[in-house]
C-alpha cells in the first residue's frame, strides 16, 4: 500500500524544532497583524465618536415674530442668523429682517407698492 502522507512521515509524529520555530514565527506575525488591524478599527471608531460629539447643536430659532396687523406673508426664510420675512400690507411689499435667536426686528426694507 502507498503512504497517505507523501512526505514519508506519520501524521502523529512530533514536529521538528525547526518546524516549531516556523509555526511560532507565523503565529507571532499573525498576532501582530491582527493587533494592528484592531488598532486601526479602534482609531476609526474613536474618530467617528469624536466627530459626533464635537458638532455643535443647531442654532436656536425664534418661535414667533411680530408683523403688522393684516399683513399677508409672501415668503419666510432663515438665513445667516436672520429670519427674512417678505409680507404685503395694503399693496406695499416689505422685507423684514428679524434676529434669529430673539425674534426682534432688526431692519425693515420697503420693496415697493403694487
């Protein structure tokens, strides 16, 4: 019969010291590469958590602003720390700029009459 192990050694034979040294070296190399991989994943995780925690909350926006009686709102927009409201009263179109945080009127521009 032929030997199932082509090297001529039995499968249960102990490994030679050279083979044990090579196996130990391979295990150390594998452990080092897995350790570096895990450190990389941890660094990515820490970076994601840091980015999520350092972002500031969105700025506060005033809950209401005061317009003249009978004003018909044409448009409203929040931009650059201001609330821009375009409204029409008695055929006169006006752009009012309000402070975004407090809702106080900061400027009013008359755009024209209809």
